[in-house]
C-alpha cells in the first residue's frame, strides 16, 4: 500500500511529487445509511468511485480509508486497497489524516465516496495542478449551480471565490439578499473532490475543530478559519452526488441522459482491477 504515484506531464520534466487518492468512507451515514454500498448498475457505489479514481492517467493509487470491516470486505473483494482506521472520526479529513500515517505521499486527493459521477479527467486536471503549483496547499473543485433551488438546498455545500480564485466563504444556504438570478452568477457549488498537502493535513488535524466547521458540518471551513487559502479548481461538470434517497433517481437520470456519463459507466463496468 505504499506505491508511489509518480507521473509525467507531456512537455514537462518528470516531477517528483507523490500523490495518492484517498476515499474516506463509513457506513453510518445519517441521511442515507450504508449509502456507499448502494448498488447501481451491478456495483456498489464505493466501487464506482474507486474505479473512477483508478482511471486517472497518471497511475496515482487509490485507497479506501474506513473503520467498517464490512466495507473493507467489499472493497477487497474487488481487489481494492483499504486502510483500516478508527471507527469514530468527526469528518473525512480526520480519517484521511489517520490513514496518511501508513502512507508516504506529499499530497492527498480526497475523493468523497458519494461522488459516483466523478469524471476521471477532472482528477487528472487536479493532479496536474498539484504538480505545477507547488505553493498551493489546499485545492477544491467548484462548479456553477444548475438550479435556483440549489441556493437553499442544505445538502449542497456552496462558496464564494475572490479575484485570485481563492475560496473565502463556504456555506449551505446562500447569505445573499440580491435576486436569485444574480445569486446564480455569484454562488458556486463545492464539489466532493479536493486535495491537501501532507504538511497542511497534519497541521490542520492537530488543531481543535473550529466553530463554523462543527456548526455547519463542513470540513473545508476548518482551513479557512485557521487562515489557510483554498484554491478553487473550476469545472463545467455539475453532476449530482448521493446524499438523500431522492438523489438516486437523479444519478440514474444523469447516467441515462449524459453521453459522457454513459461512456464512463461502460468503462467502469469493464474496468480491469
């Protein structure tokens, strides 16, 4: 489990950065228990996400970090790599930090286990950004909202970015008072794909959970409250994740109507692990 993900970007010298993808996962989801084991198209959701992570073109390895033996059994039955962590963690960031003590990488891409429609090329782009922008400690993918109702949907974490493309405010409901039409131009969705350097991960997890982080249950807020900059990685892809039972139908509809997602699903099912 200590494989080093070294990679080379076309037209650039070989880079010494070491990157791993970690999927923090648990079965005790409050809104949808056991959701990472939800079967879609013949595979549990965690396996969809893990395979999409492995489809990155730089051979960056993927690990599932969990305290649930049942989940470990499922992942390992598909040939996946797991790191057993303590069962109780306040958030995925803390779980990844524990897992990092068994690994030797300089950066960790944190891929949420409910991001079943993550696009592998977006993971490639994040790997490239980590490799070429060594001064950035924390990255988070962002995208535009699709519907006005998302402005008040607390299952969708949202943010503002500044002129330097840094995320400076994160929230679940829009705090703006201007028209919804104007808000749709300003408010961005926080995606379940972010990255953090090993140093920043260790440092932030040594600190007490911050007030806003705890109140809103948004782990990225801890970085902002302790003075870290989070660099936004914009994408045009805005696909739903699974948070509540109603999201399952949205996922299936997205797979059905998006040629891109249909193609990736076929690759996932045929993926050799």
